[in-house]
C-alpha cells in the first residue's frame, strides 16, 4: 500500500510539473505574440515586470559619445582621427537619432526561445527590399571580421544576427551561434560553421565590420576567430542577459567573447558599445567604436 | 508531281531537323538557392523552358536532383530558425509533392554517385553524439538505404580502388587532415596533412586537391597530387603539381575525362573571378578559359562541361576537345546559381 502511495505521489508530481511546463510554454508563446502589440508605456511596465530588459543607449546622443573619453585621449593621433571618422561614417549611414529610436528588447531567458522568431514580415526599408537576398562582398572579408545582418524588424534591434568570418580552406567559412525553435531543450549546437551563401541568401542586408584591436596587434582578429572555432558544438545560450557564460553562446556573445576572452586583461578588446551591462546585442557590436564598416550590401 | 515531291522532301527535312534537335536536346536544371526557384534550360534552343518555385521565401532549398520522373528537392530550412527534416520528391512540373523522405535535421547537399544513389549531407545541426549524420538515398526506390556517421561534414564523393568514398571536411579540427570513408565498408583512408583541404577529387586512384588563398604559405593557391600507400592506408606523399598566381582561389569543380576542372572562386557574389582551368592529368598541361563570374558548380554532358556562375545567372559551356568556352548569360539577377544538373543528355 505504502509503495503504491509513493508511486502515485511521484506520478502526480511528474504530471503536475509537466502540466506546469506546458502552461508556462503556452504563456510564453502567448505573451510574446501579444507583447509587441502593446502601447509603449504598457510594454515597459509589463516587460520589466516579466524580466525583459529594454536596451537603450542612455547616455549617448551620437556615436562619438560611445567612445570612452580617456581612451580617445590615449590613442595615437592617427587612430583617433580614424575612430572619429568612422563615427561620422556611421552617422551618415544610419543617423544615431534613428538608430536610437529602434526598439530593442531582450526577453527573459524563459521567454527567449519563443521570441526568437519574432519579426515583422516583408518590412521594406532603405537597407533591404524584403527579398531575403543580399550581395554583400565577402571577397574583402578577413579572418575575425564581424558579420551583421538585417532582415526586417526584430525584437532586439535593427541587426537581427551576428557571426564571425573564419575563412579557411573548406566550404564552411563563417562561424555563428544560432538557436532553433525546435531545439528548445535540445543539447545540439549552438555554435557551428555556415557557408558564405548563408549570409548572402538568407537576409535582406549584410555588413562586414572589422575590429580595431589597439593597443594590441591586429593578430588578435585571427585569435578571435580561432576562439570561436574552439567553441564549435557548444549549445545556444537562451539567456541573453548573461554574456559572461563560456559554456553556452548566443550569436553576438560569441563574436564579443572571441575578442574579449583572447585579449590581455590590461587591454581588453571589448566590442560591446555598452560594456557595463551583462548582455551584448548585435546592434551594440555595430555601435561600438572598435568596429568599423568594411563593406555592406546596401 | 513535282510539287508533291517538294512537299514530301520538306516534311522529311523538317522531321529530320526536329528529330536531330530532340536527340541532341540537352536540358539543364539550374537552382537559384537565394531566389528560391529553379530553371529548366534547353541548351540547344538556348531558352528557359520552365521556371519553378521550389520553396517559400523564408525557407531555403539548397539542392535538387533530377529523377527519372520528377525531382528530389533538398530543403535546408523551412523558416527562420526552423530546420527541414524531410526531403521532398516533386512531380515533373513541381506542382505536387509525391513523397516525403524523413532525414536528420538541416539537409544541405546531395552528392550523386554510382548508378542511382545520392549521399545527403547536413550542416552542423545534424551533429549528434560527436558525429555528423549523412544518409544514402536510393534514387530509384526513393528510400534511405543507409545512415552514416562521420567526424566531419561530407564535402564530396570520389571513386577510389573501385569503391565510392566520402571526403570528410574536418570542420571541428579533430581529424587534423582529411578522411576518406568507404561508403560500403566504412573503412577509411586518412590524408594526414592538415594543410590540405577537403576540395579533393580522385582519378586513377590518385588524389588531387586544391587549396585556396586562405591556405598556409606553401600550400595556398596550388594544386596537389597525393599518391596513396595501400599498406598504411594513409596518404602522405604530397606533391605540388601547379601553383596558381592569378587568379587566386582555385576550387576543383569536378572531373571531365582526364581533366580536372578548376574554377577560381571566393564563393562571394561580388569581386569574384571569371576564369576556369582545365588541368590535364596525363601531361600536366593547363588550359585557362573565360567563364562566368564565380564558377560554383559543374555538370558534364558528353564532350561538354557546363559550369554555373554564382555572381549572376550565367552558365559557361566548355568544349573539352576544342578547349573553348562559351558564356551564356541568362539574366542579371543576383545571386546566380548554386547547383547545376543534367536532366537530359
């Protein structure tokens, strides 16, 4: 009798937790679908309460504001000029006022798998015609270059995804970390190689950015790509709020970690435009003073 | 009477003309993976016979194999972040899916070998228990004959000592070289040189490998001959047979008789190259020919080689005997083709 009761108790416990899982998943799916339709103020209240974070470039009014002043003063004159010029180039291409207006939300880890596919379909803008194809020139890409793509509006900003250029003698020349809705709970990667055709054939817009490694040597670009290669096979990090993880990676975290983790402690190559927080979105890689545009499909 | 004779001769002439046209009507299948459609192109008539949509915009179709009746379509993704897990068998006008063949996640390319078989490779998402999955599909029965597990992603198929071998691209850096796995017995040869690439073909049991511009200093932009050692089952005798200077990025597209067909491509849509090299393995002679920009893949039909361009919708027709090339521009659409197959020889 006692055994039967124990078995029944365990069974009901399993069933209750299973039911809770299903309910939570349903809630997350519903919540994500409704969240983006909410008015701005309600979005802030409800989102924050649920553990979502709004990404904002609070203290900046232009790209130049994102360059740490003490670093700017230390830079050799030539580099300082180059950094300021590239801030102006970014301004000309994508005015900061417009860039700042873009809505950026990082969902809570439990809602993340359900938010990953959220986007407005067929959104046409000057950067893409909504055909899901671009002609970004990969012949100029070098090992360690940052790849950023846009494909309609996404929950976490204008750039939907990031990756790193590896090159190499095989077909698979780029490394990215991608999730998959059907991978939820699936331990498979995560971090993997993709051929160049993936970046050209699956997004409206693609850009290639190079990283300023100063004061370290440019060899750190290759080191960042090798770091990304060492992470191959690791799972996707659904917790976008935690960029410090080294056992799981999301797309922009992988690229950021490639530079951050391989550089010296006294001269970290931090390509996160908002380095103080615990997340790094693809847009933050774009806005960083350390990255500059090499080419784009626009 | 005279009029009747002329009429009969005209009919005969027309019939002979039509018959000869039909008999020689080479038809190609050209896949534009970026734009999600394919063309059926008649070489003789120099026109597109049909254009078929092969998948939805957010989905991705990466290869197609013509069957006796219909087509085997390899969908890579069904939507953003949703991998395909089935191959589709379409009827001859792509209006109906006749059959779905369940496979591992994220199928990518089909390597046709032997009489009626194809090896389906997958991208990284098929990675399971430290192995990459690939399936052998029988193109007659349309059934999976065998599921195989490799250390890397199969990048091609070669014929060696009478058997077919998959060339495994060491995408995880665990092999430190290139593995050649027998598709029947699963025994393997190892090309134990990490500086060589997986861009390998075999002719008369000798391997030929091209290394692109990203290779090590002594290997970059060169063609290598690798002679086997049957006893050790390890290929280590590597000899450089040709050093390319301009253009760079040699990429072996395939074999045509004794010739190795090498396209020069950085796999980029822009700033790509428009040259092809025919390398004669008998006397090590090279013939450089003009091609469409971004030669990406090829198909052989009798004396002709058809090379599809990635930079725009364009194909290059090469006559092997004459060592001449002809560029056939189909449209300015970007990107161009990622797969070319012969439907009718």
